């Protein structure tokens, strides 16, 4: 995967429906401003553990709201959604296959296929047979890709990508980092576009004062 200052680093996990919508739209947005997209698979559960958070599906009222919210957004984008085979599910195999060495055009097709399989086909991507078929459709040797994904080298690569994301301040997916500025979630796209267009409304001098605010009380557990 490339490391370039002009890239939009796109941190993803297939477990996130918002990441699916964001992936669907990020390339058109990037192209409008002469940017490239660098997809970086990370383990969302690892981000949650690092920051002591619960996933949205683990908070019932939030899960109910998100279900409605994602369907509203998908309808506006013309994306047909189907319930995933299970949720939450174990995304490790899909993330690891997405992390093996390949041409960037192939990686994009692979990520397209995996996201579509989970959220528009209701397919279970925890099993090697399904992931192999998606990898083959993207132009890879599917069986070979699944075997390579199980190697310690690729397992370590995904772990390293997740740890690097945490070090960069990533706390959820999808996250987009461009020119060291972090944007979180599909709903942050309007601000991402303003940033890319050179019209960021953020007053950085005024923001500095907020970093000095200290709590007067703490939550009791």
C-alpha cells in the first residue's frame, strides 16, 4: 500500500454499514480534487478495545437508530441493502485477504465485492469458500489468497495496520485521514469535501482554547 501525502487514507472494516456507504462514494469525491484513495483494512473491535468503547450494535437504542439512519442514506444513494447473514460477525478473514499484496485496482475490486456481499447480498464472509469466490471475481487466485490470508505475515500486517491507525487517532470506521486531518464516518463527507476544496470552516486558533478545558466532575461507575 502506498504512502503519499496526497492520498486519502480510508480505514475500513466490513462490519460497518457506514463504511460500505462511504466506500461507495469516496472515489468520486477524491477524483474531484485530484486525490487518490488508499484503503487500509483495520479491525474495528481492536479500535473499540483500545479506546474502551462499545460497538453501536451493543447499545440497543443506538442500533435501532442506526438501522433507520443507514436505510435513509442508502435510499438517497440508490443502494439496495439486505440484512447481513449475522451481526456482529467475525471479519478477520475478509480483512486479511484485503491486506495481502496485490495491484491497487485489484484491491479496489476486492473491497467492492466484499462490501457488496455483506451489505447488499446478505452473504456470510466468515467462510473461506465465499471469500475465495469474491477474490476470484476480483482477479485473484481465490484459493491461494485465502491460504495467504491465514499466514502469520498477513495476520501481523492487519494487526500492524490496526495499531498504526490507533496511533494516528483513529477510533472508528470509516475514518478518512488526509493531510493529517481526520474525518470520521460517512456523515463527515461534507466537511471532508470542504477541506479538500480549501474551504474548511474550522477556526484553528479558536479551537486551541478548547483543549485546555478540564472536567469539574467525573462519571460514576
